[in-house]
């Protein structure tokens, strides 16, 4: 049962990484496994077996979450955007007490407040930047795909910042998700030619994602070691402002009484799930 719960946590992080406006890093904080993931990634080259052993359940969950979300979440967002997003907002708000607990009772410094406010402003303003993005991509130069992968990975690791939103901002989200979707369908249909035609283009991007995650994890691990409380204040600012960024990214013209009622239910489900995870931890 415990293994299933841990895989489920990873799946939620994987799904969140695919949805524009929702942060995988935030979901890792919500599931209370952020520090554990950062620590394992930081030690991946020093103690690879130990590192992989400690987080393999989350890796399996993330892969399952990404694969299912690329094929399924796109449908839910296209048809039930507000209801689906409300679930993630519920998860975030339900886990805020857990994040606050990391700094509760500590003396507050001016730098803590400054970083808290600065991180909130960054997340709240980020959706407005996505308005300049364009869907589709023509240039799939391997070097460019590598750089984009690094940028996406760094933003995926930082709580409150959506890697998918960054991809949308620079105009690569639709192209990359379409290629991933095509590659998965090619595997299911045993179409090797179709799979490799997408895989070759995605490979530099995947390498960039791996390199970016390692770099970001090491940086955050160093910051946590030297400025633990201040970093947690920054993370709190990122997480607390995430619901605002997510809601601003929605098409609220779709809102009606039925949608609102279902959204309230999915929000409460997300809130309850996060609360249960917090209690278990």
C-alpha cells in the first residue's frame, strides 16, 4: 500500500509538469517529498544506486503521470479545463499548512519577507508573459532543443514555476507534447519508424531536461544547506501564489453554474487528498 501511495505522489507530479500553469515542483512540496527528491538527484553521480533506490517509486509515478497526462489530461483540459485545474488548486491550498510548518516558530528576518513577496510577484506575473507565446515550432535544431530542455527542467524543479508554461511562452509546448503523444502511440501500435522519427528530435530535449534537473537540484541543495529558513520562505511565496497564477491562466468565459459546482467538488477532492498526505507525513 505504501508503494502505491508513493507511486501516486510521483504520478501527480508528472501530471502537474504537463499542465501549463501548474508547477511540478509545487506538487513535490505538496506531497512533502521535495527535499528527498532534491537530495537524491544531487547524489545521483556520487551514490547512484542508493539515490535511485530511494526515489525509484517516484520516478515510476512521474513517468506514468507524464504518459497518462499527455494522452488524457489534454482531453480533460480541452473539455473540462476549469474542473480539472480546480483539483490542482485544491491540492496546493490543502498542503499550505505543511509548507508553513517548515518555518513555524522561526524568527522572521527582513530578507525572508522580501524573498517571500518577490517570489509571489514572479509567479503572479508569469502567466502574463505566456501571452506572447506562439503555438507550434519549426526549428528543431538539436542544440536549440538541448537548451530548451535545460530551461524547461530548471523551471520544473523550482516550486511555483510551471515548466510547461515556460515552454508555452517560448512557443514549444504544443510541438513537444504532440511529439511525445505521437511517440507513445507509435509504441502502442508497434510503429517503430514513427517512434524513432519523434524520438530523434526529442532526444536532445530529454538530455537537456536531465542536465537541467541535475543543475537545479544541486543549486537548490546548496541554498537549503546555507540558507534553509530563507529558502523555505521563498518556496512558501512560490507555492502560496501558484493558485493565482493557475486561475489567471484559465479561460473563465467557460464558467457557468454547472462548471462551478463540479469545480467546487474537484477542489474539495484535491484539498482532502493534500490534507490526508499531510496527516500521513
